[in-house]
C-alpha cells in the first residue's frame, strides 16, 4: 500500500457501512423525522392517527359539537331510532345518544390516558430498578409483578369500587394499579440488556451516578418499546374501562361512559339496536385506532422488526 | 522514551488477589499481582485473553461487582481504593482515573449527541454550567483532532466513523484532566491506519495533561512503540515485568519469548511459518501444579521445580526487571 487513500479515517467505516449512511457535511437527519417518514408510509397507522386526532378534537369541543346535554330528555321520544333531530336516536329515558357518545369521548380518553400514564410511571420505575439493580431486589420486584398478574383486574376493580365508590377516578386508579405489569417487564428486560452495553459500562467507569445512568443513559434507549406499548395500552385501558362500566363497576349514570351505555341498552337489542350499536362502535373504533397507531409506531421506530 | 524513575508514583498495586465465584468454584482471575505506575509513563499490560489484564484494570476502578478482592492493596496516590466509599470512588472515576474502552462503536450512547456526552463529564465532575461544559467539550474534541469540532459536537455517534468515535471516547476521558488513563485495548476495533493515529493522539494527550497511561493490549507492536514499562501476564499471574527494552531484548520468561517469536517477521525470509505457543491457556479453576505455564513451556523440566513449585518473581540484573521463572537466567541465553 503506497498511498493510503483515506488517511483521516472519516471515510473508512469499520462496520462496512456505505458512505451514504454517514452524512458528514449535510445536516444530521433527526431520528424523529426519520420515524415520521416511515410512519407516513403505513396507511392504516395514519388512518388510526387521524381518528385519534379527531377524537381528541371531539372531546375538547364536545360542548360545541353535541346538540344536547348529557341529561337533557326529550319526553316525546324514548328508544326511538336515528332521526334528523337525534342522529343516533334516543335512549330508554329520552336522552340524545349522539350527544352522550360525543361527551363519552371525554370519559374514555381521560380514563385511558391518565390510567396509562400512572401505569407507565409505576412500570418504568419498577422495571428500571429491577433491571438495573438485578439480583435479589430485582427478583423481589418481579415476584410482586407475578402476584399482581395472578389477581384479575376485575376483582380488584370490584374491591376498589366497593371501597371508594363507583366513579371515573376509581376506574383510573384500578387500571393504573393493574396496568403497569407489562411495561415493568418490558423495561426490566430492556435494562438488563442495556446493562451489558459498553456505553453503560463506560458511564460507570467515568464516574456517573446510578440514577443518572438509569434515567439519562439507559431510559432513552428503551424508550421505543415503551412508546409502542404505551400507545397500545391506552387502547386497552379504554377497552377495560368499557368492560368495567358494562359490569356496572365503572362510572355511574348519568356519566356517559360508552361501556355503561352499551350495558344499559343491551336489554333492548331487538327493538332498539342503535342503543348498543353507536357506543359499541365508538369503543371498537377508538381501541382499533390506538392499536393501529401503536403498530405503526413499532414498525416506524424499528424497521428491522417489520416482517411484511 | 525512558522510564521516569524519579517521578511521582500514582498507582501502586500490591499483592492483588481477586476472583469470581462460579458454579464450578472460585476463579482466581488476578493472582498476586504487584506493580507501580508513575506520572508520565506508559505502562502496558500484555497477555492472552483471560490472562487477567482487564480484570486487573476493572478492579482498580471497582467496576466489577462480581469480583471479590481477597488480598492486596490498590494505592492511588496513597489512598487505598479498596477502602474508599462509593461516593469517593465515583469522584475518582472519570475525574482522576478515566477509562477508554475497547469498542468505540458501542461505548458511546447512541441517543445523545457526542458533544453532550463529552460535556456531561465536565458537568458532573466539575459542576460546569451547560454552556461552559459544551465549550469545554468542543475544545476537547478539537484537542483529539476531530475536525470542525463545533459542528461535529451536535452530531450523534452513528454519524461518526470508528476512528472518530474512539477520538470522541478519548475526549470524554480527558475532559477532567485525569492523572491516569486506562485504555483497554483502545485500538483493537479499529483499522490499522486509524490505530496509529489514535495511539498518537493518546500519547500527545498524555504529555499535554501530564498524566500516565495504563495500556491493556495484546498487540506487542503497540507495546514496543509506545510503552515505557511492560507487564506480561499469564493465567492471572505476572510472568515478567520491566522496561520495554528489558522485556524485549533481555527476555527472561519463556512465555514472553513465545509471544515475541509468534510475531510475523516482515524482514525475515518469505514463507517462513509462524511459531505459535503450543497448547491453550490453562483453566483458572483447575490450575496446573507448579508454574502455570509449564504444560506449554518448551524449557520446562519434568521432573523439576516447574511442575511442583509456583515460581516467585526474581530480579534480573540490577534493575526493576523481574521474571517468574525458575530458570529465568537461562531464558535470555536461548534468545
């Protein structure tokens, strides 16, 4: 070798990566713009995102969109089907189903998002701790997780509803306290893997504190599965809320919870199917939308996982 | 390059014995190792994989929670590192003793910009403000020879090549002006042309911040070119310790001799086969009796002391050159 072509080492990549992947002179390509580019290509995920976005707008502007209030009764119409006055018909006592479904989005989104946030915080903390510290404290956390896994959330929900009464907040507490198990396991597994990464060892070797290593160096690296799981978890929480409401352990009438509306209408399925159809559809579409967004995020965040 | 006998002893390891517990018993990864590192010198540790090089280094920094130290002292400027608190140890790590890792591809966190990672050192050890720390980081990146340091500081590790990343690692390690840099095979993952540059950067930096370097490597070429003193390790024990000239030209341990003979000679006749050391390193759980090297040693005498007695370090000549061989004085004759 008489003339080493790339003395500086900039052009030589020991991994054999193509130079095109190493933009030296151009502006660095942000991770998130890259993710967005891949997410955009997934039509179903975009549809889900649009639906979620619309739902949030509906929840914010429910006052403007709903023609009636949630308790207002039309004494001339009970259980009547869809009409120009009442787009989704009226319920057993003459309340406008459309308005109640619109207001119901607030209940579902609030419960779904707040309970998922609680679950995420608990799960991330415990999982990070278990994965980072390992050994017996880690094992202890995982045994606690196992105990929680063996208690059906519905039983816990009934217990909490009995103690604190039936309300939106008790549903949030129930779902928050039972929803962290999955995140905890994901974060633990991810942290155990990251413990062996050289940059984590390097952080120890350069004198960083444990807490700083956990939250500044390791957590951002396990954020991708957390985001994906969290998005899908919002959908699951909304579904769980509907189930609890249906079982009459969720919020009480006149709260326009979709599950409760389905439950109240189920007796008249033959005569007034709209009582079940519209809130039921709202539940299904919302859950589907969150799951689609979650799936889309998974593919966009980690293109290697894509199996299609 | 001469050993600076007169300068301050920074690190003094005395009779260090350390190991891990495994299912099959205790592994003595480091067995009765002693050495001094002085300010300004490059101290190399060479040996095969599993000879205890990295464990020795990691034990100094207290980075291996599973390693138990059974005996010995690690004196860092007079303080025994085996006795300081976790908080004190954290202050020493990075600020006084900094480590440069083997694989620059994985030793930088992929989610933070390079500048931020270098700046973080200044922030946690020197309590600098974000802005000052970033200025410091850019200066450091500049010092290790990263062109357009200001622009590159805002890039992520995946936008750097291997050599650039290793430079960034070095920048991180030197941000707090440490007195000792431990470099664990710093060039193994790099391309040969880049290796030389990175080593050059390392040497320049050493003189620049007046520190010492502990270089862990199995590349004897690197050792010959850079080091002042060399320690050869075999199966967790010291085989030979001395200045580069002593170890390379007055070799007094058959293992060192074997290592030197196994290097391809570019000036020798073409087609000459390499001379390997026969056999493989011993299991650290089930050690051979006597000298750990005797099963592979061409000079071993059986029956003789080689199979029955563990050789102690004996002084060769009048300097600090020592060798753990029963027949140390006969080795250099065979050279």
